[in-house]
C-alpha cells in the first residue's frame, strides 16, 4: 500500500512541476517586451467566447464607478437587461449598401475603401475636382486651442460614399438629372462650416442642395446601414455662448428624402459629468433590432430603439426613439482639468460587446445587453484613434489601438512616449506594444490620432499606422508593423506629420496600396508591401481629415476649406 501512495505523490509532483514550467514559459511578459502574452482559456457562452476580466484588467483597478439612466430614470447599474438582446454580425456583414456608411466602414472599423481599383500607372491624377467649403467660429471653451475658427474638414472628417439603388434615388431630394443617373455614387460630407455637402464623385458636381445644420462637424457621420436614407451627424463643438441654446453641440438624425431633422440628441445633457460636449464618434445601428449606439465626448454612451418607418414607394421616413439608455462613468483620474471623460473615437462592436477608448486613456469593453463593463485596459493617454478589431485565422480576437501624447508629456520639453497596442479582445491583456518617442504641441498632439490600416490580402500580416511629430515636431513616420510581433517591417519617413488615417486600396490583381495624407497637404500613393512611394500630389492645405475611397476615387476634405476628389490611375 505504501508503494501506491509513493507513486501517487510522485505523479502529483510531476504534474505540478510541468504546470509550473508551462506557466513560467508562457506567463505574462512585461510591457514593452514585444513578446506574446499568455491568454487564459476563454470562457464560453451560448454563442462561443465570452469576454472576461483578468486580475490585471478588472475595471475596479482603475477606480471605475458607472451610472445608468433608462427612459429618463437613473437605475442601479446591475439591474438592466436589454429586452431584445443585440448581437452584431461580422464587419463585412454590417451593410448591404455599396460604399462606406460609417467611420472606417463597419462595426469592426477595418476598412475605408470599397471595391477593387483598376490601377495601371500607379499615379494620382493631378487634374482633380474640388469644391469650396467654409468655416465657423469656435466656442468659448475651445478658442484657446489654435485657430479661432473651425475651417474646412478636420479630424476625423471622413466622408461617407454610397451607390444608391434606383428605387431609393427616386424618393430622395436629388436633382432630377442625378435621380436619373444610373450607378450614381454620392459622397456625403459633413464639414466644420456647419453644412453637409452632397457630391457626385465622378465629376465633383452637387447631387442636391446643401443641408445646413449650423454646427461644426468634425466626425464622419453615419448612414443607416439598412439602406434607409437616414443620416446621423454629430457636432464636435458648440458655438460661442452668444448663440444660446441653439449653439449647443448635439447630434442630428436627418432624413435624406427631404432633409427633415427627425431627432436631436445630447445637447447639454444633465446626465453628463463633463462641461464640454461633442459628438465626433460615428454611430452604429443594429439592423435586426432597429437599435442605435452613439458614444459622446460628454462621457455618455447612448442607445435607443429608433422605431423606424420607411415607405420606399413614397419616401416617407419617420422615427420615434424609445427605450433610451444612457451610461456614464468616473475613474480615479478623470476630471475637468486632465484625463478628461468622454469618447472622441468611434466604437467597435463585436457580437454584443462594445470596445471604445476615452480621453483619459481608458480602453473599455462593455456588454451592451447589460450595459456593464467587462474589462478595462490602461492605454496611458488621450486615446482618440478608433480601435480596430480582427479575428485571426485560428479564431483569436484582437484589438489594435494607440493614444496621442497629451497627459504624459514632459512639461519642460513637451516630449514623451506613446505606444501602439495589440490587445486580447477577450480579456483586455496586452499582447504587445510598440513604443515611440514623440513631441507634442498644445492643441495639436503628437503620437497617434489616426486609425490604423488593418492589412488584408497581400498585406494581411501588416498593421499600418502614422505616428505624428517624430523625430521632430514637424515630422512623422508611417510604419508597417508585423501583426504577430509588433516589429517594424517598413518605415516611411514623412516630412510632415499626419493625423489623417491611412486607407488601404486593393487593385483587381490583389496588390495593396496605401493612401496617406499629411499636414502639408500631400497625398501619397504607397506600396502596401514595401512602403515605396509611387506618387504624390499636393492639394494646398493641411489634410487632417481621413479619406474614403470608392474603387479608383479618393474623396477627402482639407483645413483649407476644400473637398477634393482624386482619381488613382
């Protein structure tokens, strides 16, 4: 009997020793080690993997306290459960429309181009079309930051581009000749002069009258992904106090059949903990439940059932929002003076989980069916670049995101370190981070303001990111990082920094090209695999906004109050 006990003890010791070796080999690495992080086996729910917090990503580690308001009444945060659960599909299932209907295309935020381009010369046509836009005065809260006006198109400033079907064209307020134009592709561009412009991307001519809403639009806006002609556009700033309540920043829900403003959201919301209000985020709509999600820079995440009614024979369109849910938060470091509350980036949604970062460096995962945080990760600084979601071939889920340099800067030198992060989307742990030393300027941050290109096809192993204000204040780099390791595969040294997000354009033969704009007005066409510059043109002013590309046509606005359309040849 004794020998049996000895054998059992030895077996236990061998198993324990093996587990110890395994845990040492695959245990969590230190930040900046550029090595993979061991990920505990994911929890499962009825639909597969279920995000969860590890010891290092618990929201309480950062002092999160959340509040919830349902249909105008504040309720305990653990009491809510959505009556009809939402579950988003994959990014390429977000819309059946031909085009780009939200910032970076879909709920994964992984594309800003549509279709395949026919590229023979690898050139940008210098004979581009352009139209004039204007400017608006900044609010009293914003006047100290650079110029006294919001001009042209700013960050993030991406246009929306859609090829409408014939039936929808005929019930919208398009000009008669545009209603009749087969295959019309329309750019819809909300700009900082308070207007929304509608443009035929083939020649730059207007497709209908300009929609005037009167507030500065920095964000991309969004179109209902179901093909319903409805626009969601959020103001990035209020007007000066002399405008009164009419000048409060808010989001507009507009009919694109007759330009009616059907609903306004968020003006000076008393539920918000923050004085400043802005709505740069680009909305997402869950088609199956008619539910909209809209994060605000006022630190409130909104959701509502739209109750949409659209008659595609007459063009009559109405909404009657209900089931309004508002969520807000506080942390150990958020305040009015630093590490501000609020979300300027656009949210990723995978299944029922929203991923979004804030001005205070908090990267969050929230269960939208309960409106409770699942995990949080510290990205250290003001994180305005939208996260990008990817499911790899083996089923692993990841996020890529990076901050600008704001709160972490050295007070005397205005320099500091930011990192590009790859995170495990299930538990929030850092897989790798790639650090960069950058400069910053008050109101015009260094670091990363642009949303990365998630490479596909021939560049499926690359993440392409512009890093602003390095090695010197005026300069920047465009880097292609290996998705697995975070190591640089190629670097393009830019003479001028970029806030504008790069766009991957794929030719019919599968070749990947990167379109990158910069603060000196340069537009580059770059080999996605090597970083080689094929061509460059200059459009005359800072391109802070992010382009969208439809087949061979690039559309983007400048701070010099122009919208341009550039053909790739």
